[in-house]
């Protein structure tokens, strides 16, 4: 479980562009479940994931992951416990390295730098097994540089790499947003299978209401850094979410 207490974060504190995005924000993310976070552009979704992964620092607040206080850990040290897939298919993989080298790097996450590029031969069957699960034929392309893969193949590879060390927490930031609808569906299905198979605690950001409901256990809607809806996915409909969205948009236009 991830517990965030009293989180505050402002950007540009010293000038007129100041944004107070989170103020005494609290949230508990359940273990072994997928929590979807939705909300309009700029409501703080990516900032929240960046604060959790440690890629930006909170002004105040506490992050407890599975009972361990990770608040003061650097991004690199948090990455030992946290896997992440970005929206941009070029992030999360090393394009000039092969699939095999990328898998090997992910496998050695948390180890020292010295021998990280050396592929351990006895681990290759494991990589092949994980890639086979994706059903994309990537297991036959182990020596292909990742830059030659399609966006969908890269995002699927990223997903396998982010989850292969069974992180305590998996962060997905609109990881299918750059893909065409069909590929997006395939990657989302694989995502759900992986999360369920390994019971991974996951936070998934999505702009797609249907995906948010279909592929998660719980949906949280943010607006201006605040939780305005928190409900089990099974009790939600797409119409209900769209209604709330529309009301919020109207409010913003009126103010
Ligand atoms: N590094 C930064 N410096 C200044 N302002 C920032 C920074 N990162 C985010 N912001 C601001 O914080 C707010 C929240 O941004 P964030 O990227 O978290 O939104 P989001 O919910 O992920 O939106 P989207 O749906 O467009 O991805 C926005 O007003 C944004 O401009
Ligand atoms: Mg974002």
C-alpha cells in the first residue's frame, strides 16, 4: 500500500506564475489493486506520479510504501521499489540497445553500474518467457535495437521491463495515449493481465473514461489537485464520469 500524507507542492513560488497544485493532499493506494486516476489537463496527475517516483521533490508531505518511509529516498533509490511506464514510447527504454540488452538492464535494476551491460546468459530463458506472454513475437527479435520497434511494441516492452522485478508499485502515465486505438487496446489488455497475474499495486493515469473503468478496480478523479470522486470501478459508468467532467468544465468556464 502507498500512503501519502499532507502532500504540498507549488511551482514557481517566487513569481507571478505560481501554481499551488497540491495542498495538504492525502491519499491511500490499495495494495494489489489497480487505481485509475483521471481528470482534466493540468489537474496534477503527472505531477502526482512525479512526486511519488521522486523525479520532483515535494515541498512537504510523507510517502510510505508498504510500511517503508520513502520520502527522503532519491529517485534512483525509489526506482528499486517503483516501476514506471511513460506516455512517450521513447522513454523507459534505451533505443540504441537491443531488446535483450534492455531486458538485462531492467533485470539488474538496483545493482551497481559496473557490469550492468553484460547480459547474464542464464537469464535469457526468463526474458523469452516474459516476452512470449506479450504475444507480439518480440522473443524472436532479441538482437533488434529497440529504435526499430513500433510504438506499441516499445510500450509493451517498457511494461514488461517496469514490472519484471515485481515492484512494490507500478506507475503508468497515459502509457497508451501515443498509440492507435487498436494497439492501445492490445497494450491495455496486456497491462491488465500482468497486473492481475502478479497482483501488482498500480496507479494508472488515463484520459479514456472507458479504459479507466474497464482496466482498474477503483477510479479517482482529480480537479485542481483535489480528489473530487473516489469510487469502485464496478459501481461506475462512463456516462457518470462524463457528466462530472462536463459539470466541472462548465464551472471552470463560468469562473
Ligand atoms: N515543472 C513544472 N514547472 C512549473 N509548472 C508545472 C511543472 N510541472 C507541472 N506544472 C504545472 O502543474 C499543473 C499540473 O500539471 P500536470 O502535468 O501534473 O497535469 P496533468 O494532470 O498531468 O495534465 P495532462 O492531462 O495534460 O497530462 C499545471 O498547471 C502545470 O502547468
Ligand atoms: Mg500528465
